[in-house]
């Protein structure tokens, strides 16, 4: 007779650091009653890469998730925030658990690469893309019936509170309540929940701003019912983070530098410029404080290196040896990986005149932009009519008409927090908290999380 595994709740509390924990009494008490450790993250310290490391116990060189997006060489296209789990290589946490305990059940509530995965229960953001071009908030679930259950119970997934200028606690509350619902109605052995709220105001205002502390306190209060229920059910609770967000003030226009040097090409349509990845000799896929630089010709390597090593804000430029040192040497990675200095981060901007920027640059459009854009968290402060135009667009949306919410600024200087490089100080890095005493201490490496969770489940 086999012993039933200990049920687990694993909370990915994005951006949680020791400093923020002081504003989160419920999570702090969880660690004080149980145990806690520093978490040694991976390069790049971004969501998709770190989550893949947690779940496979391997580094990006093995699991292949070198960033939140990269240049798909076989397609000639830059794609960020893909959702298919097949992009991850390697043995998942639940694969190992099911070999040890057949029938082990898993719920994934908003961890990334959730689609196509063989978890028992899945919830992930997924808008409805109508044929007339409209995009409406929604989510994808597995099994399909869970969609209507959650919508009836909680309302439609609040997509516009999940990312963009209106991103706030509403989306994290929905995710928390969806997690509570799945735990209550399905009783999975392992529940993974991704809670993004700290990402917003820490990137907007920086970790030292009072609004960052308030965001931490608000999230802590929202988590309280989930923590209470999980502990009452006898679940072991693990709360961890992928990275810490640190103060920045220097946006680095890496693609503009490559364009001025003659390496990056654009094509023009309707007066707008688009990055032409297929013909460019070199370009960068910017991802917070990391940029993958793809160089088409070997003879251009030295010239690209010279441009980037002379670019203010670039702290480190990794070529083959450097990528191998950080276990980032995967075919998906760029020929170079640029790492920003501590107070800097990389924009994706490639146009040299804002009048030539593509229309999506002023939109929240995470799939068409050839790089990450934290300016999407803001409404353009230089546009005195931005809120009026947003209200008109919202009215058109409510009437079922096509609309364009072109409110995002093209000036990136408002961004005050970023991540991606490895932290200079442990207090700026991520944490791991466990509800059970004496289970963790010191430093836990990201590659050790998978085996730790198996052990906490009684399967290791």
C-alpha cells in the first residue's frame, strides 16, 4: 500500500524580496513559523526562464527557455510570450512525481507555458481574438468545463488588469480566487499559482517608492484566505519568487545603436518602420536587463562587439565562453547576450524618428513588439488628451466596435524598476518560504527547487 503524497501549494510571488517581506505579515509569519532561504536564480532572471528551471531542475542551456522570447531562426520572426509547453525541453516536476506515484494530480493556475501541458487542471490568460480584429478578455482552461465554472464564480478573467496601464491587484485577486476554487473542487496533489501583482508598481516606481511597499501589503492581505485554506487542508505551502526588482533610471537603446552602425535594417509600410529580422545583419531582442543579440554573418561579430562594448549601460557582453559560464549556451540564444549595468535596462526601440514608429508601439501589444516594453505600464504623460482618448476607445469597445487604445508613451524614462541580471546583493534577490520548519535554510538554487518539492510531497 502506497502512502498518499503530501499536498502542496506552490505560490510564485513575483518580485518578492527580503525588503518587501517586511511589509507582508502573513507571508513573513509563514516563513517564521516554518523556514526560509535565499533563492539563487538563473540568468536571465525573467519569468519564463526561471519557471522552466524550477519545473525541470535544469538550466536554460538544457531546457531551452533562454528568455521570455527569442528570435525563432527557422521562422525568421521574433516571438515573445508563447504559450505552448512543448517549447520546454526536459522532465517536468509532475512527470517525476507520476513515476513515483501514479495518479498524481496537478493544477497549474497561470504559470507560464501552460497550454498543451499534461497537467490535470489548467488556467491561463487567453484573450478571444474575434474575426473583426477585436480582442476581448478571457482565459483558457483544461478541462474545458472549468472555464464556465470559473467565469460563473469569479467573472471574466480581468485581462486589462493583468498587464498594461490599468494592471493592478484585481488580476491577482482573480488568480488567487481561481486557485482557491480549484483546490476546493478538485483537490489536486500539487497546485501551482502565479501571482503577478508586485511586478507592476515596482517596475513603474521602483522598489524604494512607498507605492511598492503598499503593493506588497495589499497582495499579502489578498493572499490571506488562500493561505488559511491551504494550511487548513493540510497542504504544505511554498512561496517563492523568480527575481527581485531593482531601481533603474537608464534605458539603453541597443537596437538604435546597431541601426546607426549599419547592422539593423527596417522595412517601411504606410510610413511606419518595422524591424526586418530576416535581412538585418544584427539586431537585439530586448528582455528587461538582458538582450539576445543575433548576428547573421560571422564576419560581423567583431563589428557588433565593438558597437556594444562601447554602448553606455552595457555591463557585460557574453559570447560563447560567457554564455557557457552561465549555462545559457543554447541554439536559441543570440550570438551575444548583453547584460545591462545595475541601473540600466534595454528598450526594444529601433526607429530613429518617433513619427516613423509602428502603430503598435503606442499600444499594449506584447506579441507584435520585437522585445519587452515596460512603458506599457503607463499612459503617455506628454499627451494631455490621453485619458479622453482612452475613454472614447473604451466606449467603442463596450459598443462592440473596433477600437485602438493607443495610449502608451514612446519615452521610456518613466520606468523605475527592472530585473534580469543576477542580483548584486542577496537582499535584492528572490526568496523561498516553506510552511514546514527546518526544511530549507541558507541558499536554495533554482535548479534544486524541483527536487525540493518532490521531497516535500514525500516523493523524494
